[in-house]
């Protein structure tokens, strides 16, 4: 077997072929070609990526918020290899299972908050959220309330790219492009810096949770099935909830008897310093979609953790649930996820994020809050957002939202750091294995990016 990297194609040739034949996700197809094509990543080790020209890049995004244990973990490759030799594939339909799928379900039940005692497997976060929608509607139908169809999500919430998942999410550009399925409604996220800056954060948290109650009243309490949110809104701009938010959200859900879905696709598997964001914010979900960090991205795999309230109904009254994917419980993906969980646990990675590297990362990043172009630094553990602002004293944002974020993102790439921009918020979600030295290196790069961006935009403070 010869690795493709051993081929003697030049970078230019790879780029040309890619531009000719490959349509990339979330990409302006023509724009990418006009800019000279895609960057070619050829290998990675620890928190570093290497492109085809030998440039070393610090991955401040852990791929797409997923490579929690970092790159180059041979144990994960070995787990895949061993499983592929023994049993490369079998499905979990038709009264069949495999050892990796069964064992992974058991371990996920052990790791997740109390009361989530069943796992349904999928291949991606989007598929997990489609599963969630089908389970929620099935639950209410079995409970004799089939009219409860509406699931309330949040503006800028992201739950995936399938038609159902994008309807659940609140990304207006996606809604405009594809339309949105019936049965979904959205409220504002608890974005204190943008929506509540002049208010006490705790009071604002209660107010923002109140928007859920307002929406339930507007839709009609008997029509609402569930509420979905990420513990910390990720792809929609790193919205960190005020301390009062989640308790109040849970109070409202209980009051109206609606199901609470907590999308842990980003926050799961140690990102916030606990195994799950639900533990960090003391949330008790009825349904919990997982993906990304579950295998540290080494294999595509996702799951929906199902709480007893829903599981009891689906199991005792449901009959056959007409839903599933060819790769639900894929044995190789499950074997890799099991090994990934072992690494996170046995190497104390989650604990270290909570007690050591997470607090250090947050402290160092907050030193940047004094920078003239920085409005706010927010986050916990190994997830953070840096919101850029035109005039700090007057709390004035940039007019052309997203433009300055893109300038900063481009400076970041040019200086060997992958950092993402969501509108004008810079987002970091690095591998959980960063050392203090890595964090120092990352923060210095971010400072340089901020200086260059301030210079380009004329922000002097
Ligand atoms: N939920 C959340 C919170 C996500 O961030 C994402 C992906 N960024 C998804 C769901 C969708 O996952 P996938 O891309 O694996 O379908």
C-alpha cells in the first residue's frame, strides 16, 4: 500500500484537481477557486497541523471542535485496525449487535448524567439531531398528545446541516437558502454582551430564559414538544450563558412539561472541564445528542442519549421505531470511541482541563481583554470567544458585521494559528491536550492577530 502523500504531484497540481472536482462544505465554490484553491493539510501531531508546503500550524479549533485528544494517537489507529481485522462491519438492525456497540452504550450511560440510560447511535451530529426530532415526536404521539409538534430552538443555534437539523437550528442564512420545515420556532440566545450589556448579567439570564416562556405562550403550550440548546452556543458565536440561565430554562421546561434537549456535540467529552456541559451547568436533559469529541474525530460517530422519561415510553408503548442508519453502531467507529474515552479518562485529560489547563487558558486569554479591539473574552475550560468591537467605551460594534472577523481570521491563518471567526467573534476550541507552553504560544499568536486587525481597521482605543 502506498500513501497518497508519497505521490509526486505538486501542491499546485493537487489544488488544481481539487478546484476542478471537489465541492467543499460551507464554501463559496467559485470564491475558493478564484483565491487559488484549498490549503492541503498532509499530516498532524499533537495540536499541530502541517500543510503540503511544510508550514506548521497550531490548531486552535481541534479540527471542527472535535480532536479532543489531539492528533497522532497511535492507540486509536490500532483500535481501528484490530477491529477491522476482527469484524470490519456489521449492522445493529434485525435483533443483532456487536461487542463495541454494546460496550460503548454501557460506557456512555456510565459517563453521562444520571437518568440517561440508553444510547441510539448515528454517524454525525446532524443525524443524531434528526433522530432526536423523530424521538420527540414519537414520544408525544405515544403519550396521546400528537399535536405537540413544535420544537423551540435558538437564533444562531447550530444543530447540523440536514433539512431537519437546520430547521431545528437558527442559522438564518441556512433558512433563507433551503427553507425551513414546519414545526420549529426560535428564540434569542442569552447573549449578554450584545443583548443585555447594560443589565446585571444574572437578571439578564433570567430575562433571556423568560423568552422561552413567551414563545411557549405564543405557540400555544399544548403544541410545544421540546426546547433544544447547546450548553454554550458554539458555531453561532460562542454565547456563554449567564449563571442564572440554565436553572430558569429548566424551570420553564418543567412548568410546561416540555422535553429538554441539550446538544452536547461540541461541549461533550471534556471541552468544558467536565465530561459534559450539562455537568458544568447543572442541566438534566431528557435527550442529549453527542458526536465530535466522542471519537476525537478519528471516526465519524454520534449518539443520542435518551433519558428514562422518553425511553420508558418508546420501549413500553412504542412497537417498532422506524428509524436507523446503516452505520448506527458501526463497530470500528465504536471501538475507536471506546479507546478515545479510555485515553480521556486514564490520562486524566478531562480532570486536567477542569483544574489546570482550562483555568490557565481562560486566564491567559482574559489578559487580552484590555486590547483596544477586544470587547469581551468569554468561555470556560478549552472553549473561548473573543468578541471584537469598534469602540469599547461606547460599546459600538463594527457596521459591516463579519468583515473584521474575517480580517482577523485571515491574519490568524497567515501566522500559523487556526482560529475561527463567527461574525466578529473569534472562536477557539483547541485540543484538550494543550500544555501551558502551547497555551502561551497560542495566546501570543492571538495577540499578534489582534494588533494586526486593529491596525488594519484603525482601532486605537
Ligand atoms: N450540533 C452542534 C452543536 C454542532 O456544533 C454540530 C457541528 N458543528 C452539529 C450538531 C452537527 O454535527 P455534524 O457536522 O457532525 O453533522
